[in-house]
């Protein structure tokens, strides 16, 4: 009844040929539209951080308050869960990863990470997941405390 779930993801996005440069404050031009860029943080990636909180920020206009996403990301997660009673499980997890502004720009030594615990309730409509993640390392000074995440369904695949 014990379950190990190990997830690893890596993504790179770039334009084909010459794209239209979209300025992003003092970060310079980026040919990839905002809505196509990668973001990390939240219930389906780094659970100890706010939604879209891990990665590059717009600095010039908002003082660092708005995430702008990036063209390259990686993340990894390991979760161990054990049964408590029928339909109820206890989980421990570790998540790590980062988002980089430029395409093909990776630095595995620079990452944000969190640890946490959770409860899994398996209902006929699908599983309910309640997690509490605590940041233990912040690559970009995200400045977070712990976060609760409530989701319905299985671990999301992007």
C-alpha cells in the first residue's frame, strides 16, 4: 500500500526563424509571447510557493511584483504516501525546480525547493489532495512562507 511518485519535467520554448521581439522591462526583448512562457509555483509544481512565483520577474515597471515567465524550465518532485485507513493516505513530498528567461539557459545549481506533507482522500468522484509545502531554498528570493494547496484529481501532466 506504500506509493512512491517521482516526476521530472524539462521544457524549452523558442521561436522558429525571426520572431517579433516583445520587450519585458529591463530584461530585454523576448520573442515568445507571455501566454506561451513557463511558470512554476502552486499546486501542480512547487507546492511551497505561490502560483507562478518561481522564475523571472518584471523589475522596471512594477518593482518586481509581476512574474513574466521564462523560455526554459525544469522541475522534479518526489512523493511518498502510505495508507492510514481505507481511502485515506498520508503523503510526504519534496519539489525543486526553476524557470529561466532565455531559451536553452539551464543552471541545475540554481533552483528553488520545498518540502511538505499532505492528505489524500480517494472518493468515488476522484481523489482530493490537501498539501502544505514549506520553502527550504529560494533561487530568486521569492520570499515565501508555507502554502496550503487543495486540488481535486490526479497529479497533472502538462
